[in-house]
C-alpha cells in the first residue's frame, strides 16, 4: 500500500502530489505509454474527494481463509462454493451456476482415450477456432490480481478465472501443436521427459499421469502444462480440457516432482467430477465474451468413470439429537439438510439422506458427518453447554502392571534399591563386552542413536553401564530396572490381520544389580532382595545352581531361578574378567526375572498357618566332620553344632519320643557324612 501524507514544502502545506502510475502501484491498471502522460480518470465519473480505490473499482474486500479449515472441503476451493456456504449461513438465495449451453458451429473430429480409468475419473474437452490471443480486458485482470494471479493472456486468464470461480482446474492447448486428432490420458513412459510451463524439465516415471498426443506428452495431468502445446500470441485453434483426476496420484506425483501448483492443490483434495462440464461451458461462454469471433468446432467429448453419492446415508432423528445434545425439531433438521442441497427422505423415524456430488467425494461419508452439518448450521451458540453426565474413574491397572508396581515398592522401600531407566537399545561395543553374538540381536534400520542400533535382549547390559558410571562417584550402587526386552527367536503379537507375520516376543523383565566396596557377598545381597519379593508376594522360588563355561557370569556363583519347576530368571555374580571390561574393581551381584512368567506363577492368596498349640522341646547336637584344621580340633576336621526344636501339632512330645527322633538324626549324620557325635 502506498500512502500519501500531508507535508510542508518551502513553508507551504502540501496535501497532495503528482505521481506516475508506477509510483502508486497502478502500472498494471494504467500502462505508461508516454513519459509525459497524465492519467485521465474522467471515465470513472467520480467526484472530487472520492477515494481512489473506490473510483477505480478496487475497494473490494478480500478474505484470506486458512487452508486447514477447508482441507476436507474441496467444494470451498472456489468462490461459488464459498457463496453457496454463505447463502445457507445467512439465509440468502443463491444464483444457480448455469452457463450457456455449448453451440457447435461445425464438427471436427476430436477423440479422447483414457488408458487408466482409475486415475482419470472424467475427461471433458472441446475445441474452438478463430481464437485471437490478446491481453485480457480490464475487469478480468482486476479479478485475477485480486487473488494474486498475474494475467497472461485472455485464454489462459479465463482458465485461471474458472479455477478461482468454480474451483475446477482447466487447461488450454494450442490445437495446431497437437499431433493427430486424439488426446491420450496415460501413464508416462519410463524416462519420458516434459518441459513444463515454468521452464523446467522433469523426468517422469510410470507413476505420473500425462496428457499426450500421438507423439509426446503435452501436459502433466492435473499439475502443469507443457511448453510444446502452450497457448501464445498467434494461436488460433485451441482444445479446452476440464477433467477430474485421482487425488492420491496427483499428490504423489506433485510430491515426487517437487511441483505443487494451484491445480494440483485442488485435485489432491478430491474434486467433484460433475464440475467438468459446467466449467467447460463457462470457459466457452467467457471466451466468446472476450473474443466474439471464436467458434466451437468440435463435438463435446465427455469420458466418465465414477460413482459418487448414489447410496443414501440413513440416520435417526434421535441419533442426531443425542449427538448434538439439543432437541432440534425434525422439520428443522430436514430444512437444514435441504438448504445444504442434501436430498432427504423421511422414513418413519429414520432419515435417508442423499449427498450432493460436491460433498460426496471425501467430505460426507457417514452419519456423524451429517450430525456435524446440522450442528454447525443450527449454531453452536444455540447448543447449551452441559458437562458430560457420566462418572469418570481411572482405568484399572493390568495384573502385570500391578505386579511390577508391587515389586518396585518392595525394592525401593524395603531393600533400599534405586530405580533407573535405560535405553531399549544397546551398542555393538557392549554386546562384544558380554561375548554375545550380534546375530541374536534385532538391528534397527533407522536407529534413533547411531551408536545404539540394536534392541536389547536383556536389562543387564545397560544396567552394567549405569553401574560403571555410578561407581565413579559412589562407593556403593544398588539399582534396578523394569522394562521390555526383544527376542526375535520367540514369536510375539501379530503384525497384521492375516497373522502371517509376527513381532518378536516382548516380555516385561525386572533386573537388579548391587556392588559395594569391600563387600564379599553381593550374591547374597541380591538374593535377600529376591527373598523380600517372595515373602511379600507369597511366591515360591527355587534356586538351581549351574556351572557355567562363561567369562560373563561367575561359574561358581550362578543359579537359575525356578517357580513351580519353570525357569523364570537367574541370579549370579559378575565374572572378574567382565568386571574389568566395565572398569569395575569390586564384586557385582545381579539377578533378572521374567515378570510375565512370574505373573503366571503368583499365588493369589496366602495360606493361613495357625499358631502352634503344643510346647516345643529343645535339644543340641554337635559333631565333627572332615574339612579343615581348626583350633582344638583334629587336622582336616570341622566342628559343627545345631540347636533343634521338636514340636508336634497333635500332642506334647515325651522324652522317649524325642530321644528316638534325635538318635535317628545322629545315625543319619554318621552314615552320610562320617560325622563323629560329640558329647
């Protein structure tokens, strides 16, 4: 915008200025023919004091509408669609879009062949002769500039005008540049090239749809024309194209070629195929208006292959009222839908609604869409705002999550452990430190972190990394983590509906690790944590020692953890060689258990044991067994002593009964361990 302000020149106030058209942005309105020319505005018949914009007819209002608000409303990508919407909102009558019928003065042979009818649902075309290509009239240029379209010539400008008016892209070809009388709508050939109207050359693939003559492509369908068929000064015969193309293919081609145009932006929204003929009629009407000598000299070719809006959507009045939350009368609902050009048939309490073609491509497809239409025209301000009438409660935790939380509380508040969260990914370096085979791990094609391209199979590796870092700062570490691990050799959830492919198994595991400077028994410290879990949750564990031929875990301090005979994890100490790889110079105890398997074994109720009724009788037993030299004991012998309580659940035991049991224990010790009973 150019603003002329009052100023003072040599002491005199100046309230105006003499300016050239190009100084105030009117060079397009008044092209300069002479450097000394003064603009003559007498034709505007405006009186002195009339704003210049009003005098020049440029005082129009321009609405800028966010693309997002009409992404799924292809009918609103033209002025007529907006007018249709405003007519409903403000209860105004809409003039019917009814251009003149096309009159043929003579019939030339014009043929169209559509190779792939799925990619071109409709192709309408006609040819014209006696065209004079020239500058557009002022009214046409003004309207195009108002919507930021630069005028080119009268023929091209009319196709752009219809693009903005109806929302239907069109294209004009110079007929004399078209080889043969047939237009082919076909996929591009491999390595086929096209030089577009933007002066850039594009290499095409079979994914791109083109408009072609018998020799070459003359347009990239739905996106842009080619220079080899361009309408320009000297063109006398044209072919007008008004078509409808598959929206997915147009968007894919535009993205692939990096070429998004006003035309492709509309086609990719899903345009109404029924607009092609009205647009063609309107183009012929306007061309005859700006070029009276022009004549239609071919038949109108209309190749169509589409079905939209044929089956009505059934919806009950109660459904609409309940969804909106307002008691809208039946007749008002019907009136609203009718104003939107929906055909409504009332069948008892159901409404059978047939959708107009301009709303049926992607917009209105189900009954909830109809509810939305009724609500927005009825007016959201007219709908009373009520809070939902239902109770809100938190979702119950899954049994697995409850088990996880229980164990976390035991480890944190009873055993003094700290929870940590590490990556679900591991590095190749840590896999090698643990002597694992890389092929056992699932490698990610696009890892989040390049140094961690594998999914973890265990929680232990990353816990060891965390232990190494913490021991740099503290003398003692007690960490645990719960998380999923990924094992490709075990099948998990289905990847697709036909159950042919499955994801790797992703069970929930829990692992803990302890290390303290000077501590010689980290194995028993982690075992104590496990026993705290078993006691609180009433889960029975068995420990099955296993000799390992491994340099990862200590061969003499490793045991499988069993529950009801099934292995659910392991407990161990880290091998000294592995400690060195992680720069850990003190002993490390650890365990890992499968919580999914543990959940299956968990006992639901604790068994009650009553307090003993009868008294206990105590006896001591001492004996010597082979092992090592101790003071006051023979060489290679070890003295052991036990305090034993004898009690029956049925009666009080007498001395004879206790002596008999005690003697049998002594006899077993002699037989099995060659023990010498001491007095």
